[in-house]
């Protein structure tokens, strides 16, 4: 079950998204893609696992884009912990390494989707977001 944004009097709250990525340049570029596709999206950022958990507690995101290789704890372990605490949250794993073993562990640990950096377009990212949150059409 996907954790849906709540509604109040028929109004949908903004989709809250957390990008967990240690490469600042990639994180900013990824944020720009999301902002361009979903201007109403509220986006938070974290550069490592500790910061990700602190930001999650404060922001309560509906969606997390999680890099695998992070300083300290890796993104796959973080995904497992996040999904144990909040089973309905959507976690999309990001990596530069499209290896079958990464895909398998990501799935085992509860990731909802797997994206390969540099091979996925902004339109594909938007389609993935819309697949989990169909009411969020964004820019077509």
C-alpha cells in the first residue's frame, strides 16, 4: 500500500519528496527535474543516512529517491530501515551501477522502483511519480 498524500476538504496536500544523494551536483539536477515536472512538489534533500532520517522525521515525505552509495550507511540498508518504519512510503532507488544483484537486494529491501542515473529521462521520472501518485499529473 502506497502512502497517499492526505486530503482536506477535497484539496490534496502537496507531494513531499526527499532526495537522498551525496553528490550535490546530481542532487540539484535531480531536484530541478522534479520541480520542472511537478511545480507544486515540496522537495527536501539529504546527503547521507543520518541527515536522511532527521529530514524524514521533520518532513514526513510521501516519496524518497535513495542513492545506493552514500557515506556511512548505504542506501539499500536505509531503504530497508525506512520501509520497516513506514511501509507505505514510496522509495525509488538511484544508482550509477545497473547490476542485477543491486536490483534484487533493492526489491528484497522494499524499494518500489529502481532507476539508473544517466539513463533515465525527466519524462520517465515524471511517469514513475505519476504511477505511484496518479492524482499528480504535473506537466505533460
